[in-house]
C-alpha cells in the first residue's frame, strides 16, 4: 500500500453535484443559512480570510477548474506536506460537529486525475471507482 500523499476533509452525504462537499463548503453553507453562533462566525471569517491570504484559490488561476461539465466531480485535496493549512481544519470540524454535520477525513495517494496543482494542494477529477470512496 502506498503512503497517502493527500488528505481531504469532507461530508458523508453527496451534494447535488454528486460529490462529497469539503469542510469549507459545509461550514460556509451553515453560515449562509444563518446557523452559526457569533463565535463560530468569527472563527469562520477569520480563518477563511487567513486561507485566502495564504494560499491560492484554484478558481482564481483557472475559472473552469470546478466546472461540472469540463471537470465532473472536481474536488480539492491538501498535500500532506501542508501541515500549517491542515491544522486549522480542526476548528471547522468542531463547528460541523456542533451542528450535527458528519464529516470524515479521506487520505489517498491517488485521489484522481490532477487538473490543478500548487505547492499546497491539488484539484482532481476523482477516478470513477473512487468518486464515493474515502
């Protein structure tokens, strides 16, 4: 078995697009629904701003990266070497747990066909067999 090179934190229920939404999408969804406490919203805003300032949004580099027709099921994975980015996910997981939203940690050495890559992350179109696997 190969060592996992990538990690993703995702929900356990498929979205309308057919994939498992990532931790950021899930928390941002709770915020849009007005379900976060003031403290949770403060955490979300502060940490979303930190992520925006410290790593590239793949959509800014390639606006089609998440296009469901061009790249069906495209999702982002952290590289395991991105410890500073990964360690901040715990607060998002705590928010999801407080709202009863199930989330899981997925690890893979080959999460799919890489369509975007930078030093911190990849965006992949999952292999057909791994679309729903973790």
